C-alpha cells in the first residue's frame, strides 16, 4: 500500500487550484446540500460526496464526474449549508479545473454549450445570438439540427419580432471596436489566472 | 408593598430554575443572605417541565423536591416570584437592582384548595405544557408549584368573572387590587441564572414546524410523554390523536448551523437518546424510533448510554441532516434527504417528527441590564470585566442539569468570595 493514499495530495491541489477550494475541508458531511439541490437526483455524485472524494484523493473520478456540470447556480446549497460553504462556486471551480485538465466527460451538453458560448463571444466581443442558436441546434448533426430548428421555430420568430435575434447576423454580426485590445486583455487575464492557480 | 431587606452583603440570584435554586441554596447554606428573583409564578424552571432526566431516567420531581425543601427550611433566602430585574447599577460589593414585580392577585393566605379555579371559566394557554393544553384563568402553574399558591391571569381582571373568583375563596386570598410595583434591591454580588429557551423552530423553514401539525419539538415531546401532561402520558400525534409508534428525531434542529445557532447545544443528542426510551416505555417493541444525525455527541461520560440505545433493535440511526419535510395525503410527515453512509437518497414517512431544538440563552447577554461580556451566541463569559456579576447554568453555556448545578455552585462560591471581602472591609 502506497503512502500516497494518505497524503491528501488531491485536497491540497484543490485548495491551491480551485476557486474557494480551501473550503472543502470544512464540510461536515451533513448532506443538506444534496437533499436541497433541485437537480440532486440527476447528479452522478452529490456535492458532499464530491467533497469526501476529494479528501479521499479520488482525482480522476472527481474531475471526470458530470456533477459540477449539472449545477444550475440556483444557490440553494449555499443558502442552506450549516457551515456556509460556497458550494456553487466550488462546483464551478472544479468544472474549470476538469476542463483545463481535459477530463470533462464526452458529449456533456453543459460543457459543450459553455465552449460554444465562449468561442462565439471571444470572436467579436459580442454574443452572436443567431450563430449561438444554430450552433446548438446542429451540434448533433444536420438532420437533428433541422428537427431542432423546426421545434424551436415559434421561439425564434418571437425573438426576431422582439429584435432579440437579427437574421443578418449570419453575415458575421456586430462586434466591439477594439477587438485586438479585447483579445490582449483576455490573454493577460488568463496568464494571471494561470500563474495564480498554477494551471499553466 | 413588597418589602425586601437587603444590604451590600446580600447575594442577588436572578432566575429560580435548577441553577438559580442551587446557587441560592449553596450561598444561603454557607450563611449568606440571598434574594432569589423568578420571572414565573413558581420555581423550578425548565427542569420541572421534563418527564425524566438522563442518564438515570429518574423524574425531575425528585431532585426538585429536595431543593424545594431546602429552600423552605432556609430563612436566609427571600424569594420574589413574577419578578424581573430591569436595571443594575453600582459596582462589586455595592450593587442596586431594580426589580419589577407583576401582580399575582393571590396573597399568602392561599392554601391551594382550588376553589378559585373551579369558579373560573375562561381558559388560557397552558405555558407549563408549552401551550399544548389549556388551563383555567385561576390556576396552579404546575403540580410541583413552589410557592404552592394559585395565580389569577391578568386577562380576567376587571371582569365579573374576577369577582366570582374572589368570592369563591374562603381564605380571603384573592386580592384584585394588586398592582405592578418596582422595588430596589441592594446586593454585593449577583448570580445571573436566567437559563435557556428552546430555539424558535418556526425559523427552520424546510422542517415546516409552522405548517405541519405532526412536526413538534423535543420539549413538547417531554410533555406528551409525561403521565401528568396534556395527553396523560400517551404519545399521540397532534393532527388526529393517533398513537405515534414510528417517530423520527431530527438532531441539530437549529444548532451547529451558521443560519441559526452557531454553537452545539450539547444536550439534544442525549435528550433524543433518552426519548427513544419513552417510546419503548409507551409501546414496547411496537415503538420505532429513528434518529437522523450529523454525528452523535453523547457528551462526556454518556457514551455507554448511547451504546445501550444503539443496541436496541427498535432504534435506527440515519447519518444525515434532513434536508426538508413534506406531508403526504394522510398527514404523515415525509423526511427527504441524502445519507452519508452510502449517499442514498431517501423519502421516509413517519407518524411524528420530533425536532431536537437547540438551546439559546433565555436572556441574551446583550439584553441583561448591565455591561456583560458574552460569546457570539449571547452566553455570559467568565470575565473580570463583568465585576461581581456571575453567569450560572444555561445563561453561561448550553449545559445539562448535572453541569448546570456544578456551574451554579461555582458561581455561588465566586459570589461568596465577594461578600466575604465586603464583610472584612466593613469589619
């Protein structure tokens, strides 16, 4: 049996590399977060189980879990937690680490949407609603995309009427003035975050 | 007019529960003069409202009776009931307390014959039974009442019913002209023993204490189990009077929670373990108890009591803080949560849910009419800055009866030391 089992190295990693990760050791395993979560029954692992797995050093299992991608940020767990752990933030922090480590489960819809949204936003500095919607419709192939688009037709038309969706955006869409400045800012922000969280 | 002879060699004890009585007796039996102030009409406090004590499961009447006899025999203790301290001025060895005394409308002539109670018609909430029942507006607060004197509720004063109550008394004990009064009491030292109150269960919204009849508190369960309680000792659930043979106990209801009470209330685990014995006593093998807990804290040397309950096949332990309670169509509370031994999601119906509510100080230190150093929960700290005002029992810490008595004795000793210094200085 290796000593590694007892070093709590993954807990230390989480404390260093995950936003609000230093709170994980404060969990007293009461289970109120799991019982209060409106989506709790659909998660692979409940928050208190994730926290216990972190302490038990189960790095692969935690980071490849779909749990943190199921969080809808309703904040019920934070409100109820008797020890005031910022559970929602920890979940998002773990999701980010999983993404950076390439351990996100395949075809995880929330993760796919996150990537799509990010790429869409970074391109011009503005979200292109049309391309984002089409991107989501067609992510599982062309024929599924047509089906999705037909199913969502009335919503799409409504958004167009309300001027929330401009069909002309297909040409490239609107953007901010100083795109290269924006990209430089993002690069710098990422550098800072990487050095702070030792992610590089 | 109430006359209180007190000097700066008197010890003022505020609160007449088990801690206050103990502090008063210890000081008086050491030869000190004591004035004992009690807010309620009778002494005994929360202990008198218990069915049994842990760990020996004897009845509190026993311990209280001994103390009442000691109080009765001791001429150095002056008791003021229905009295509250509204202000304290001065310094160690020289305090003056303002004491507000509410009218009892019954004087010392009372023999507790009960004729006034028979004459009364209005029913009021029975505070002794945590409002689970009603009593007449002329009543003896509890079977162990000391002083053994009736009380007339202020709600009937000025009505023809009050005159009827007065007329029924053969001993001229009912005095409807009594007024609220404030007296000044001198004291060299003060023992503050105002005890605890159960945390307001309505604040724990997911448990629905305010919405579901069959969710009650641990102090109410004590009254339900007591043969002299509102149900005659039958454990009946409030919604339909059905025997509650499948009871859930929820630990840390309010305690150890940053949203409610930050501290561990210490006694609730033992109280619930004790109450599983009431279930066994009432229903034998048919009485099923389930304890939902974060971790069981059978404080100090009570681990063997815990182990005995663990060995009982009719008691189940579920390691989980219940997330919320809903009600099914039959009025059964259904407990929802996820356990920590396997992370199983459960939705379990029970006949009755007992919330092991936490302890908070009856009078938070911030509301004590003197400068008092307290912890973040409002319990009195032992601190030089408090001068000769000493916290005792549950005013200073969440404690069980045994430790409250120890704490009260310690405070009496501290007060005695102050009085001895005063006496030496005065020669």
